C-alpha cells in the first residue's frame, strides 16, 4: 500500500516541478518587465519633480540678494594666478589658418602682396604676417575651436588650396 501511494505522489511532484520550472522562467521575465517599468516611472517622476522646482539661487538673484561663495583661500589664489598668466600671454590658445609660407628673396614682397589682397576676398577674417627665420608666413583668423577653423578652412581653401590649420595663441 505504501508503494501505491508513493508513486502517484512522486509523479505529481515531478509534474509540478516541471510546471514550476516553466512558470519560474515566466515569472522571472514578468518580474523583470514590471521592475523595469517601475524603475522608469520612478526616474520620470524624479525628473518631473526636479524640473518643476526652481533652485533657490535663481530666486535670490531675482530679488537682488547677495550670494556668498564660500571657498578655500587656495582656490582664490589659483584663480588670481591664472588671470595674471592670461594677461602675460596676451592671448589664449586657439587656431589659425596658414595660407602662405615661403623663404627667399622674393618671399617678403609676395607675402606683403598676399596679406594686402586677402581682406578683399575675406573682410571678416584678420590676416597676420610673421617672419620666423628664414620663412615669411601668413596666418589668418582667430578661432577658438577647431570646428570653427575647419569651417573657415573650407572657405579659404577654395582661394588658397595649400592652406591648413595651425594651433596658435589668438587675440581675444
């Protein structure tokens, strides 16, 4: 009698276990789906709450209140050193386009001619003539970013095909 009772229980248990294994995977997928939806909802609610509130500093600025910045003395010293360094450099790091470079006896006259003709074609771009022994060079533009320099290189490159971008100190 014990054997007859045990066998159907074992069969039912194995069937239940197989169903549980399938349903377990299904439950895991459903839980992941539900969890991801809840996570997205909580983030969207948090973003909405942040965007609806105005920071206190903006309302203080509108009311003309004083805003006090508390910082270590070393930060202020470093800032002052950087400002002094910028004044000594007489410019900032940027980009220019070199349109001419030549050495020789006729190079000075040719570079002067090119520098005087350039503003007629591109009046919005400044041209600079430099002499670095033994070359006379003409650089144009004061570009803060390489993207800006690339844009003007395409324009200038039509008239001066040997032009290319150079890192340089530029005037502000």
